C-alpha cells in the first residue's frame, strides 16, 4: 500500500441495513454493487452512518469484511475503526487491516474529551500498527473535542500515512486553516454534504457522503465538477441537491437516509437500532416532499 495514496472524490459513508434486529447482509452486498456501478470513488463502512455505536464488535468486523468481499478490489474500502478507547481502536484497526481494508477512518475520541496531547498519543499508537492510510475524523459536535490544526501538523510530520482528514466541524474557515498550514501534505474531505461545495472552493478534495447512499451519481457529479473548477455548473447542482442534503439530517442520521433508501427501493427496511428510532410523522412528510421535489426538478 502506498502510504501517500490520495483519496479524492466521493466516498459513501454506508448505512448498515437491518432486518428484524439483524444485519441484512444481502442488502449490504446489493448496496455495494449499486454504489460501484454508479461510479463511486470508495466506500466507508461502519462509521456513524453505519451505526457503529450499536453494532457489536463482531458485527462491526463482519460488516467491514462483507464490504471488502463485495467490493472485490474495484474501489477502496475505508474501514471505520475509531473508538474512544485507544486499545479498542488499535484492535479494530489491526483486524480490519488483516481483513484487507485499504484505509481507516479514525474519529476523535468521544465523551472522555482528551487533551490535544492525549489525542496525539491516541492516534500515534494506532498509526504504529499499520502503514495503510489513516483518515482523521474531526466532528466536535459529536465528540466534544476538535482535532486541532497543530495536532494534525504534528501527526503528519511523524506519520507519512496520516495525510487525510474528514472535516465535519461546519466551518469553511477551519478548512482554510488546515490547508493553509499543510498545503498539499493534507487531503481534506468534507464530512457534511451541504458544505461539500463551499469546502472544495477553499481546497477540500471531496466528501465522505451520507447523501450518496441515495444519490451516488449526483453527489459524484457535484464533486467532479468542483474538482474540475467548473463552479457555475457545480453551484447549480448544489442548489438542486441542497434541500435534499438538509432534509436527510432533519432527525438523527441515518434514520432519514434509510427511509429515503427504502422509498427508492435500495434497501428493504428503514430499521435503525435504539436509541435511534423511526422518523416522526412530520419529519417523514418533510423528507418525502423534498425527495419528490428533487425528482421533479
């Protein structure tokens, strides 16, 4: 594996389909096949969208293995292996590496709110057990801590394979700070569908997308246009997609996108695991209306 491999384009943060409490592996395989057929750049199983907090460790690795098997090397698989336990993240990363994952998505430790030094030690210990690419994942709204720019610089200087970040802090200024500090030494991927185009305007190279579960071709086209610096066409497509992006987060992810995928015939059940639950009637109505409007546009 090339440590400096660049991840640009559209990567789908895959949902984990369920049926009667169990993982629906047939649906997962069909989803992977449809994503690849649609031209997606890569797949990210068992991140937050894949309901990683409520799958068991065995299920977590089984989803990664199923995704790798179904992808058959046609696109890279970036396995979600982060945890707020350093030892657990190490074990998960080693297991996913052995299963054939191409890279790893590692979220900032959540709930225990470590210092920047604590996070350096956390990510450094994980980086020591693999030479495959590591994508840091900064989402302070969920984790309570941000992966600071000096910390990114420190990790990048010591570990050549820590050269990517999924940025979900909601700030264009933050993306600008990262790229101003590291330039071509870092690849920034948007972690928010609605901010993909603004982030790319200041130098991000793509997105790890929820919406591409539903609309892989359209999200892929948006990113391709932005990478080609065709901003007039990118803006037009962004504005068409924007109401969908917002409605897919009307309640906690991934309940809205799972409902939308069932309506589109992509998966068989909108089931999510507690403490998540089905959308309220009002949110369901709003989401379905935005999807209908998108199809008519």
